[in-house]
C-alpha cells in the first residue's frame, strides 16, 4: 500500500484562506481510495487569538521552534 497526500492554500479574502487537500491510497497500480476536501479558514494574529481565548480563561504561548504554532493552556 502507498499513501499520497497533497495540500495547497489560496487567498480567500483579506483575512481568510481556502485549503485544498487530497489523499490517495494505492495498492500497486490500483487506486483503493481517494478523498478530496476544501476548507475555508480565517486567519488571525496572535493578539486576536489571545483576545478570543481570554474570556474562557485560556492563553496562548508560542510553541518551541519557528513554525508559528502556539500552545493553548488554562491560566
């Protein structure tokens, strides 16, 4: 079995992107399954995220590394 995935994103407005994903499972030359999905995502700043999390008693801190991920924890 082999598994292939592909992803791309395109702008969908000033604060949004649309992600396109494709997953294919093959057994030799025979395709066993394929799934395609497109999802609309809103883009926000770390400050906007902090403002939204605060009323729920949560906070976000940058994760290790330079990949832009954050860890959300309870205060």
